[in-house]
C-alpha cells in the first residue's frame, strides 16, 4: 500500500501534519455515497488510485480533527484564501500534483474544443493524425465528463475552494474562447482578402471564339499595341487624322477639342521614346449591340510639354515615366475575323482597299462607315488604370427596363457621347464660346450656365485648366414605360481633375498639374421617351441623326443641311444638367461605392494626410492606407502625391466640413475602417490614426470602436458566405 503525506495545512493558527494511506477509509461524510464517489486515474498502478470523494472528506477532516503537526513549516509564511490559510508544502504530494495537472490539461482541452478542427482548421493527416472529432483517443469526452463531475463534487463538499476554482476555469475558458474566435475571424477575413487580391480572374472568351473561330487573342493584342503607338504619334503631332479610321467619333472629337485647346495655350504635348512594357486582355463582355474587349496597356514614355513658338520644353521630365491605361474596343456581334489586314493596318475591312476617309469615317472607295463597329474592332474609350473598374451592367439600376423598351440602347454609346459633352463644355469655357456647346446641351442648361461661356469685363476667360478625365461610366438609367409620353433620363459618372484659371486667350499657358484637384460629377442626359436608339449610329455620333451629315468643327443647335434640331432631346440624348456625384448607400459586401461626393472625398483625404503629417512624416503603413483610399475613390496616384506634397509645404487647405457633410464623413471613416480590416484586424498604429481622425470629425472614440466591431463582423460574415459559395460550387 502506497503511503502519501499531506502536510502544510493551517487554520486559526494551528498547524497539522497527517499521514493517510492512498485508498484508505476516512470518517463518514454526508456526501460519501458509494454511487457518487469516483476514482481519479493518477498513474499506472493500482497503488496510485485515490478515492476522490474520500480525498475531499480527507481535506475537510484535516481542517477539523487532525492533531498538531510533527514538523512545523517555520520558514514558510501562510497565504490567505477566503479566510483559509495555506502554507506551501515542503513536497507536493503526487496525487495532488496529478489532480492539478489534470485540471490544467482539461482546461486546455476545453480551449481546443473552441477551435474548428481542434487545431486552427487542421482537418486530417497521415500517421495516425485525423481530425479533432474523428481521430486520436476516444476518451476525451469521458475525461471532460469526469472533470465536470469532480468540480461539482468539489463545489458541494468544499464550496470555498471549489467555487473559486470553477470561476477561474470558466474565466480562462471564456477568455480563451474569445481569443480563439477573434483569431478565427482575423484569419477568415485575411484569407478571403488575400484570395481576392492575388487571384487573376479567368478571361472567358469562349463565347466569342465560338462565334468567331478566327479570333486570336494574342494577335488581337499585337494589333492593339500597333494602334497604341500610332495614336501616341498622332497625338504628339496634334493631328489625329491618321488614326481616324479605327477610333470612334467620340474619341476623335475629344482629341481634336483638346488639341485645339492646347493650341490656344501655345503648347504641344510631346510623347517620346514610347515603349509598351505589357499588354493583355483583362475583360470581355457581350450584349445585343456590341462585343467589348478591354485591353490593359502599360508603357513608358518621356512625356513633355513644349512651346509651339520655339519648341522649348515647358514642363515634364527627361526620363521615361511609366503609365497604364485600359483601352476599350467594340465590334458588332456576328462579325468574323478576317485573315486580311484590317482597319488598324490601314485597309478597309469591307472592300480591302487602303483607307482614305471621306465624310469623316466613310471609306473613299466603297463609302462604308468603317469606324461604326460593323466591320472591325474600333477604339471607343481610354480609361486610366486607377479609375477603371470591370464593367458590371447588371448592377446599373434601370438598365434592363430601358433595354427591354429600347433594344438598341447601348452603354458604350452613352459613355462615348458623354465624353464628347464633357470636352465641349471645357472648350466652351476656354474659348468663352457657347456655340461649342450648343449642339449637345439642352436650351435650359445653356440659359442657366450662360455666364460660364462668356468673358468677364476685362476680356478674360474663366475655365478649368489642365483638365484630365479618369473614367466615364453610366451609373443609373430611368425610363418611362412603353407608350407613356415624357422624358427618359440617364445619369453618367465622370471622374476628372482640373484647377480653375482666369486668363486672356490665346496665351502661352504651361500646365500646372500640381494645382489640380480631383472632381466627380454626374452628367444627366435626357431624351424623349418615344425615341429609339440606332445601333448603326452608336459610334458615329458626330453626325446629324436626321440626314446623317457630319457635324462641322463647331456644330450648331440645328443641322446646317436639313435644319433638324440637335439639342432638344427629340432625336438623341442631350445634356440637361450637371450635379455633384452622390453615391448610393451600399452594403459592406457590395463592390459599388458609398454615399459621399468627390469634393468631400478629397477634403477628407487631405485632412487625413494632414493628421498623418502631425508628427512630421508619413510612415509605410500610413502611406499604404492613403494609397488604398485614393484608389478606391478613383484619385490618380499623381494627384495623391501632389496632395501629400502640398500638405508638407502648407499650401493645401482642405475646406472645413459643413453640417450636411457629417453623413459623408461617417461613410468616409467607415471606408477607412474597412480598408484597415483587410488584414482582419485594426493594428495599434492604424487605430491611433483613426482616433485622431474621429476627433477631427467630432466623434468619440467609442463611436469608432462600435464601428470597427460592426464592420469586422460584417466582413467576417461576408467572407464566410463567399467561402461557402465556393465550396458549394466546387462540390
């Protein structure tokens, strides 16, 4: 029989040291029923078995009846716990050690149950591994049950010891549960974000190749590079005629308008040593009107501005600078790729003759309008990469209703036409000439904005200088039901940058891009609800919708050939108003933007930059956050760099928030929180920055903490839903 010595227990000043035999009988106790007494396995031999009920009674009996100790522990100071005093034993008895170890390991087992798979997602393995629920020993459940039983007995028979012990175990358990759950949330969000960030979507052009077996993606990209280089040359020469054959009316018109404005400033933009570093297809989609291919082109070039008078460089660098753009090409469905040379190579795809254009886009040999998309791919849009978003027509409100009523309604045609509207407005301001806008703007708009197209008393022109367009996208469509008379509306989002200027024109005006500010406006277009679109005219919008005659360089409000009104909406879309862009509220999982204006966006971003510079510098984490924010808002990197530099120099002054801007500032803050949570949690450096920002916006730190919790929960639920959807899709 193994003998174990329990010593070191003291109460009310009397020490006790008692010797008991393991498994011995003790004085009876009210709760010593044999049915409720269990055995705690503490070793590999029968001698190491101790009756747990007897162990409890032994502890209780020792506190009341044990004689004075034979060898007092003089060197040790008693410790108090709930009125009981304990002195550390000179040697911890083995059964007690084993009991404490069992409690520790049991609590660890409880924590493991709180983790999926028992190992942070580990679901199986070789060499006897297995998952938490399917592999390993089958005694885990029994061990947990015995632990619970022992704890209950301890609480009943020795509540002053058992209850604090249970409270401690539960505290550890729930604390570890929270930590495990928090780690799982962080891991899920981080993994899903990384998957989205690093995944390359598969470009599915099988539908196009099925309809057009001769289409070769690599050959098409090579043609796009050829077109890219030709347009750079034409632009630098301020003559777009050589590239006219494969670009839409909209692109040709706005290039010509910009060139006219450059000449008015006495300058020329010169692109030298243009080298394509990367070109690839990034998106394809098709609708009843057009097949659409989006091509990402990255290049380097020495981009300078020179004087028309003497050729002297006025702005730009002498070293190649990188840039990236997304070029959009359209072609009517059903057209087959020809083995012969086409438009980009300089030949008519209809008759095969070298292209000599008459009446703008008409072939001089066969009179076919070659840039209509009915014969070959035509360039319809150029978008800066930072402002480009994959097209999602299914998310445009009202589009399906409009296309049901008007099958020829085409997003590409609307966006192409709106780009022309934008540049005609800039030209009308620059030249102080309302006639440049008359053919595209409704009379109501012209009357309301008449002062914008007039010089002041000193003959100076007020205009937006150094204008640049990032993207043009249809955001909303509203159509009346079939047969109902009235007006249809289309809202088109234009992202652009510029800075106001007042000058006598003509004059030599070098660009001052460092003054430009990011802007975002909704162009509202209207048309009589009874009008139907003509797909054949979608890309040749610079013609009269009545007689088809080409517009003059400065088109009038009525056609010079047939007298048809051009700007009342009775035959085509016209500009009715321009409004600050207001985004609809979005859910966290949505990819569309949230509700605040471009001006408020830039002001809040500038305020964030100034807060970051409070300590004199912007560290890597802060810069990364700024870049993410600017990218989400469509602000080009060069504009962000300009804002940072101006903030450092003290030359940028963000406009103070107005009371009606609080909703916008809240959404801005929410977006910053989402971007911080891309890694699953907000790290201390980011939280410090957000605290400074909420103080600037007039909120409390508690508001930020609540927002972080809500957004983190929403991102976690979204990530789980996407993961479940992928698993279901993959079977």
